[in-house]
C-alpha cells in the first residue's frame, strides 16, 4: 500500500468508556486497522469564550486517508461533544509491512 494512502486520526473523548465505544465502532465496521487509547490526557482549550481544562482519552486511529469523511461522520454520530476533535495526519513514511497491513485490514476507501 502506498504510504500516503494511510493516515493517523486523532480524536479526543470525554472518558475512556467513550473512547472504547468509538474504537469498537470503527474496528467493527473495518474503518480502522488499529486504535490506541491513551487515557488521562489533559487538554486545555478555549470554549465559548472561556479557557477550559479537562481530562480526556486520546484515540490514535490507523486507517486510510480516503476514509476521512466517513470516519468523521461515524465518530460524530456517537460522540458526546458538540464539536469533537477529529483530525487526520498523513503518514509520510513507515514500515512498509505495517502500512500494507493497514490497507489489508481496512474496508472501503
């Protein structure tokens, strides 16, 4: 699989339980090959004119870049936030065997 065809999606969730729900959905629908959940991330951000801080869980999702729109919609459909963080970063280099595995495991795109 072409390296640039793969992407890492970063999503924050309000809790580890919510992160697991999102991960399960993406994996079950074969829209991700792997999802790492990092609990206890402290996020600081502006929201509605106020500086906020929250403990969140971070999902690191390995998938295909071409599925970005679909992944955004799937995450938004189950996420508790009004405006969830969902960003995609292209994979510009990596283990070719791992990148091929992502392509083999993910359906669509």
